[in-house]
C-alpha cells in the first residue's frame, strides 16, 4: 500500500511519489472526515496516484472508526467505484 500520512497541521492526507506531493484536503467534524479537494501534481496524473492516495485515506478512516463525506467530485467517484468503501460514507 502507498505511504499515506495524515498531516493534521495542514488538514490533509499526503503521499509522495516521484518527489511530488499528492494530497487530500479535509476537515474533521465529529466523526466525519469531510474531503474538500484531492490534488495530484500534473506529472503524476493518469498514473493512479490519486487512487492510491484515496486507498490510504480510506484505510486510515476505517482504522479510526470515522466516516467520509466527500465534497470533492474525485473522492466521491472513487468511493462509488470501490464498493468495499461505500460503508465509510456518512
């Protein structure tokens, strides 16, 4: 699995690939992780980077007993494409 870290000070999950940082901005409200935006640097787009990032986010959210509210269109689409994560939706 990709090395995804929770940068709580910045309010985002981060993953470094090819010396570039992909990230998912979030807000934590109660037991919900609200994902506002997922960003992948242009050189990494189309290589599955954002998907690996979301896989790490979902694993951490599950381990912490939280739910996800995806405001970001990409995050919402990723969850819909991965039925094993639908139970994480708030």
